[in-house]
């Protein structure tokens, strides 16, 4: 059956919990590299309120080098397989490679989260379409190795919006159904602190423009550390949870339908409280 985001985030926004099976992710690299630890972490995220689990085997932090497909497959497939069988929530695979997406979908994933929006390996669109899976098209300026070098836009919201509209059209042309599509401005992917803040400030404009559910991933990212830091520099990654929650509440209150977070508890509680307040008027 074709994937429909409405089943995940139609009635209320969804919390996507991050399972990084990597040695080098920017906030939790190495913690869940062992498959058993990754699966246990996925279970904990669901217990904390995650509605979707996003399993990734390649860090996309600024400056990261690509991971060979066979290594990414080795990291991701067993974890996807175990979580798809037992977690009780949809599992997404965070990859830009068609063969990794294909294997993860075979192993039980039902969503492909593609931070390249089909630019790195265009076959990923056909693979997603053939499986009837959900698809997240994210904006990134160039590639992870160089994206933070000197990011420039005429108007960051217009430029990111135009990119997403074009990439969603490419996904449709690749056969992905309308209900399976979601879009993501790619917070931190080739953006200055100010550009990230402007994307969040003008989120409703972007949401109107793309016309599909929008996912926002701010969790522990550098712009939070930069805003909250002091004379000594950025607030370190392990102290960005409260700041993350502020951005999650903002994103949900400004129309995001999915938030991607490392710690699901606060985001899930925020989503429930926002819904309770919104219906009490
Ligand atoms: N952010 C990261 C990775 N994947 N996918 C989407 N759709 N949106 C995001 O904002 C996003 C993403 C970066 O976070 P993380 O996975 O923790 O880091 P790393 O890439 O270093 O593994």
C-alpha cells in the first residue's frame, strides 16, 4: 500500500527520533555503532514518545567524508530490520544512496529520508517509488564536505523554497505518489546562523510554498549553540537540549508536521501540550 504521511502526522504532528549508527555523528557519534545498542536506543526513543525512527549510517555533519555503500549497508540494515519488526512505529532510513535505500526498504523501512533530495543518486527516487515508500526531500547547499564554506542566498526562504518545489517535482516525475512526499528546509546544511534563524522565523511562508508536510530538524545544531553561547564560544552540543526544545515548540507552532530530534521525550511532551492548548480555546 502506498505510504501516506497523513497516517503519521495528519491528526497531530509527529516526532521522528534519530538513531545514528555511525562513529562520527556530530552529537552522538559512536554511541550506537553497535547494532544491539542502536536497537535498544530506538526502543527507548519510542518509549519516550517517538512516532517514527530515522536510522542513519552516514554522518552528514559539515566537513564529513562520504561512507562507502557496503559499510553503510552493514551499519544500517540489521538495525532497520530489528526496529521494523519490533518497534511498532514506521522506520525511516537516512541515506542518499539508492542501493542502501533499497536494502533498508527490503528490511522493513517504509520511509526514505534523503538529505540530497535525489541529487546525489537519482535512482533513489525510482527505488522509493517502486516500494510505495514515503520520501523526505531536504535542502542542502552543495555537499556536506563543503556546504558551510561560504553559504550565500539571494533570499534564503525563496531560494530554499524554489529548490524544494523543483526537487518535489523530480520526485513526482520519478513516480513517488503525492501523499508520500514531505519536504525539509535542511537546517544547518549550508546555512549561516542567521540564515537558519530566518528559515525558522519565516517557516509558514516555506510551508505554504511547498504544499506537502514539512519536517524540521534543529536538534542540537550549531546555530543553537551560537545563539546561546557566550564570550567563550558556542554552547557545547551536550548542553543544547533546552534550546532544541525551544526550536521544536516554535517549529510545531508555526506549522511543521514532523520534528526530527535526538531526545524524543521533550519534543513528544511539547507536541501533546501544544495540541491540548490549541483545542482548548
Ligand atoms: N539532520 C541531520 C541528518 N539528517 N535529515 C533531515 N530530513 N533533516 C535534518 O535536519 C537532518 C537529517 C544531522 O543530524 P544527525 O543525524 O544527528 O547528525 P550526523 O549527520 O552528523 O549523523
